[in-house]
C-alpha cells in the first residue's frame, strides 16, 4: 500500500493548485519529473470534473486518484496504489483540508501559489504510508485480526490435544472401564467437561 501524492486545490472557474507533496521514490530518478507533471495534470483534471460537495475515485492503470471537493470549493486529491483503502484516503482528505483551512485564510485560496510546499502535507504523506498504523480503525481491525488468528491457532491446538487425549484414554490400562465410559459419554454429551 502506497501513497504517491497529496494535492490541495481551490476549485474556481479553473482549479488553482495551492499545496502539494509527493513521494516518488519508487520511480526512477529521470522519470520523477514526468510522473510528477502527469500527477499534477491528472489531479487538476479530476478536481475540474468533480462536482462541488462531491467525492470520486478514478482508476488509472495501477493507480487510484481520489478527489474530494468541499462546499467551500477547497479540494484535495490523493493518488495511491490500488490496494490502499479508500475509506482511509477520504478520512485523510478531510483532515488535510480542515488543517489547511485553519492555517490559511479563506481569502487567500483563490490566489495562484508559487510555493507549493506545506510541511503538514509532507507529514501526512509520511505518516499515512502505513494505513494500519495511522488510521485508528485500521489499527483496531488489524489488532482484531491478529487476536482472531491467535484464538484460531489456540482452538486448533486444543482440538489436537483432545484427539490425542482420546487415543491415550483408549490405550491406557490405568483407567477402569467405567471411567473410560464416563469420559466418552461426557465427551459426546457436554463439551464443557472436556479437559
């Protein structure tokens, strides 16, 4: 799972790119500028074609371009791989746009921006590379999955021991016929008496 770009726009008559952050480390050095330009072009196009107050995700080859345009025309685009969970992406976009709205006054949103750097975007891009650690719901889901796996392994282990106990009960000379019969009856009738 990988995030490649986070971009903030103001959607006016023409989208205005405000801030951007990229992680193009998986691309070759000489490819990075072209990839960055294509991501900027795609982001601009998606913002332009997304209705105000709308969200959409567009698949392009092995990438997903997610866009959210708020009712105040502030917009965010995140480009990720196909595996990255879209719920986490849209949650992140809301956080990013709320942070941007607190850091920059609304009257400055319409102006073209020469400086696209924004440390908060760099921080979010880095933190959310692993959605299981960054997103609280994903973290809880991951913990539940691990617990379920451990419980499943424990139950399998108990079942294997139960099968072995059956073999031992049948082979032993130390238990009387009555004890063996009692064990077999309780095993069949009430599972809570099995050791």
